[in-house]
């Protein structure tokens, strides 16, 4: 089945928040934010701005009628700065005017005196100064201290992975419209309608039932709107609450890039030990997460990093410690993979280090250590593994031995171009790591003409979840997809939603839809049994027909629905689903946090231009564990998008904050994202269809995040190509592998000079103001 949005998307007829027709009297907001990363606010000058034409009112923290707090996990983030600013781009005032232009013109007239305080941008510096968001956590399996003695080889190293701008095409936005009795209807581009509702209720000091958050669809979220859509909801709600007029704020791209957090940069240390057969016996890792100035989702992301410490491998002795470090950057947040990719990079760097030192191909070590069903993860859960199945299928299908020969032959024949090859296995846990979030609800109405309306807590952000919800309803009710419509995601229809995140949206909400439809089918069967004077067991609903003992009857779907209505039988159902058997005990750091894991293997080949340092990705060939895909077209789209986004993170996208905590890569001319020219020349996706029962909806495994991590293979393929040109090149594990870094890797002697300049400028690291 096609994505149900594809027609409207293609014709430009899909409605996003900024397309909603304006209510008469709508006002426009704009934020004045901190120009510096850390300091005491001494004086705020608003009067000049307030006199600008069209200005209705300027809101500061003093106007907050409830609590000036938007921190979800930890209450450490004011909506509007009071006495201190903690990051460059922190909102200080909210200007509301009769036009968008007027609001932004007034923002430029606001002045502020801030007494600067020391700025930290490096997580290791924050750690050294005890600036932790939450206490450090450690996951353990076996005993690494004793295991080092059994190791034939032990290697250590350090890695860095940079952050990543979400760059959803639709920027952050909200639109609050007053209703009667002090209520507000708030449109938001959020992955978490309930978080927006809860945050606004807290800031306004009103009960949640006074606020409705309604989400049509998102022009992309990628995690960036899981928590960070809340501020704009709260600001528009605050202004609308005071003024009793509609208030809308759509961030400009530069505002969005400067004010919102991104993927967490990590700096990490590893130690890996192998026996003489290249089995990994022991592994230790220390993760320094750059959380930014407030907790946001950082503790949960840090936890998912720990859950993915060993990536797709079984290692009997593990010790992994993670530190969430408070710096003066915008609070970093969820981004596809949610801390998992950062952990996987470190593991692959450790294997690459061992391989290089031992003079073997990394894939020899990778393959030997892939996990198998029954292997224990460091957090206690036992793997139900497809790791080896994916790897072996990829090796055979894409003939890795031949690919390797081709790469070697090419490299022998060419001096100025080198190819590199890398394999990247993926194993990603599905479920919110916070067990209580693994619940969802659905509301299904069958109207008496037989048409169907479905509401869930799922937010459509391009990943195709609405198409899947429609499929679940149509299939469970056995009606044509044309009979079913999926509604917007509204907190009035579905309460207490978990965010659409963790790749679990289709599973959680789809199961709820299935339960609701099953309940309705059950009632309809009872009605059919009465009408046909037969036993209920003999009745079946199939393709909008009522079958009796497998034979067609006069009763069809529409007649049956009408009959049920006349008999006063409910044609609506509100259902609740909670993932069974997931739990986690933080005191022991053990449990069974994931419903299941998704597996896969990617084979990446690249070609490096050794004169220029530029490169192209020749091919990414994947065997992916779909379970039993319920929508191969949608799922392939997720894999292609994930791969390209992962490659962007690993190669082009270079987030740059200066030592004063200011974002320098704040435009699309200075922040390079993948375009059509940088995507792989070939992407091959082969499903590993498994019949195995799992907790996925229709056994169709979650697909949103896992493919992102295939992109890590590109980093290691580039590294291998550089080594083919210059085998002794000391290349730091410092992602992204930009063309500049490739060039310095090819010619390290040239790098020494450049290195010194870099160190003087000290662009990425540290410093007091
Ligand atoms: N695909 C598109 N087109 N747009 C998005 O914003 N978000 C990703 C992924 N794929 C995203 C996307 C992220 S971060 C997650 S967690 C999942 O989709 C969320 O949707 P799902 O749970 O339905 O997979
Ligand atoms: N994944 C994604 N988003 C989340 C999670 C998670 O595990 N926990 C809280 N938000
Ligand atoms: Mo995705 S990072 O869980 O929104």
C-alpha cells in the first residue's frame, strides 16, 4: 500500500501548521534570546522595542502565571531566563505583534546587559569540574578487572563524535487559539502532544483539561521535536492566555538552528581485550556526553548509550560508565538513535584499533564476535539474535569476498584514487527504555454508513505511521483502506500520549488500534449471529462481507453496521495497549527493557580522491531484519533516509561552536548536509524475513531508527581507503570524516602544521570566557 500522504505531498496539498488558515486577529510572536552563553542578566531594555509599530506586548519571566519551568525529566530549565543565561540562544523575552515582521523588528531593538561568567563547551572539562546533569551510571557484565589477565591483546583509545543538526524541513512552530472558558486550542509541530500540553499547563498554572494540543503532521522531527517543541507551545499559550487572542510563532531557520539543541556530541575512552582467537573477552568504555545547559532528555539518551555499549557483539566482561556533562551549549536532545549510534561508533573504533594493530581485517573480528540467541547483554536481557543471519546473508548475497578483491585490485591499479570497504552490523533495542512510557491508546469510530475514523497517539512526521495505522484498522476490520480515515493527533481524543519516538510508534499505537478493532469486530459478530440466527463461531467478517460457515450471506459490512446501530450496539472503542514483559531495575541496572531488537548488516564501499580529499559513497548494501514488513515501500523509505542521514552525521555535518559557546555553523552555507550528489550511488536493501513471533505489530519490526547506524560503516570505509593510500597515517577517531580531515589523513605531515593552528584556535574545545 502506498503512503496515504504521497498524493497530497506531491501536489503540495498536505497541511502543515503554517498552512492552517489564520483566525482573524491572530498575533505573531518572536523570541529575543541570549547573545552570550553564560552570564548574569543585569538589565533588560524593552522600552524602545515596545514602542515599535504593531507591538502588542513583550512577555518576560515576570508574566508567567504558573511555573517558569519546562524541564521534563529534571526541573532545570526555565522557559524564559530570569537572572542567569546558560546558553547562547536561551529565550529571554517573547515579543508579540500584529505581524511577523513587526515582532522580529522589535526583537532587534531589545538590549540586555549581561555580566559574563565562564563558559564550558567541552564535556570532559565539565566532568572535571563535577558539572554532571545526573550521577554517573555504570553497566557491568562479568568482571573486566580479572578478564584483562586472560587477554592476549589489549588496546586502548579515545573517540569523538560530533553533534548533528536535525534540519527537519519544517522549523519549530506553534499556534495557540483561545476558546471559551479560558481554554486554549494549540496547534503544534510536536512529536509529543501530551508533553506540550503538560508543559503549557505548568507554565500557565492551569489544569491540563483546559488545553488541547492538536498535531496535523510534522515536516520532520527526527527527535528534535520530542521535547524541544514544548517551549514554543508554552510561549504561544502564555501570550494567548494573557491577551485572549490567537498567537502564532514559526521560527526562522536561523532562530531554530541557534536556539534548539542537537544530537549529543560524545567524547569517549575505550579499552578492548581479545584472546588469541580474536574473541573479545573484555571491553570497557567511558562516555562523556555533552548534554548542554539543561537536562532535557539527556539522562534517557545516556541510558540508551549504555544499553548499546556492546553494539551487535557478545562480550562476556563489560564495564561501561556514562557521564552526562553540563556545558553552556543549547540543551542537546533526542536524535534518531537516541545515544545508540554514539555507543556503536566507540565499539567499532575499538575493533578497528585492534584490527589495525594486529594486521587483520576488522570484519574478521566483527564476525567472530556477533551475538547469538541466548547471549546476555550487559543489562541482563538475553538476545534473540538475527545478527549472524543478517551478516551471512549479506556476505553471500553481495559476494563480499569478490567486493574485497575488486577493492584491492582497484587500489593496486590506482595511485590517486583509493577505495575502502567496511561492514557495519546493527543491533538496536525497541521500546522506550523508561518502561512506563511503553503504552498507547486508540479511539476507533465506525459510522453508521460503514466508514471508519481512527485516532491514536501516533504523530505522523514523514515516517508513514498514519499509513500503518490505517492498514491495521482496515485489515483488522477487513474493510477496504478507502473506508478508513486517520485523524490528527489530539490530546482531546487521546490522552497521556507517549511521544512518537523510540521507533515504537507503530507498534504501540498499532496494537491499540488492533485491540479496538478486534473489540468492534467481536460485537459485530454477535449482531451478525443474531441477524443470521447462527452461532457466533460460524460467522466471519471478510472483505466487507459477512460469511456464515465460509459462505457469503446477504449481510455485508454496511448492513451489519447499520443493524448493530439499530440494536443500540456500540460502534466505537477506546483501547489501551501496554507492552508486556518489559521491566528494568535501575538499582541493579538489570532487566528486560526491550520488547525485541532489530538487526542488520550494511556493506559500504567508498572512493577517495587522494589529491583533493573528496570522496563518494559507491554503494551501501544492506540485509535488514524487517520481521515481516507490513509496508515494504514505507520501510524501504525509512532505510534509505536513515542511511543518508547517518552518512551525513559521519561525514559532512560539522557542528561548530566556538569557545564562547556560539554556534558558528549556523547556516546552510556553513553546515553541509547530504544532498542528492552525496547520497550513495547505489543503495541495495534485502530483507531478512523472519517468521519468528515478536512483539511488533503484525510482526513488522520497528524500522525508524536502526538504519541510521548503517551510516557508521561509511566512516570506517573512508578510514580504510585512507589507510590504503597511507598505511601509517595516524587518523584520530574523530567524526565526522569531512573532506578536510580526509586530506589531513592522507598527508599527515601536512597536518602537523595545520594541527598547530587548530590547537591555537582551539575551536572545538574548552576555555573560560
Ligand atoms: N522519518 C521521517 N521521514 N521523519 C522523521 O522525523 N524520525 C525518525 C524516524 N524516521 C523521522 C523518520 C525517528 S528519530 C524516529 S524515533 C522514528 O522515525 C519515529 O517514528 P516511528 O516510531 O513510527 O518509527
Ligand atoms: N527512545 C526515544 N525517546 C525516548 C526514550 C527512548 O528510549 N525515552 C524517552 N524518550
Ligand atoms: Mo526518535 S530520536 O526516538 O524521536
